[in-house]
């Protein structure tokens, strides 16, 4: 979303809130955050490579909109993780 210039902030609602309300909400959100799932450092780097996919597969992912390569990566990751679990 950020790459497309979008965000999930309800700007009008925030403008109507007092500073104290904003601080209270931020504190509540920070306290409820599950720090056990937090990741330290940068995300793993990606490796650039040349790969060939069937045209209809690429066309389908591209038709879903911007970020199609990220979605393709996510699908491959889910498959990899499932196969890892099967082999354990």
C-alpha cells in the first residue's frame, strides 16, 4: 500500500481527536502489541535472478495489480513452508 501512496489512516477521525486521545490510543496499541512476533533487523535480502514462468501465470498475477512479484514470492514461500512441514 505504501508504495502506491496509500495508507490506512482515517485522517478525518484523527483530526477530530485531542492530543490526549491520540496519546492514549497510541499507548494502548503499543501495550497490546505482541512483541513475541516482532522481528529484529532488516528483512532478509532478495536474490535477483532470471526465471521463466508460463505467460498465463504472469498475466494473471499482473492483472491483480501492482505488487504482483511480491504476491508471486508470497505464494512460493507458502508452498516452501508447507513442504518443509511435510518433511519434518
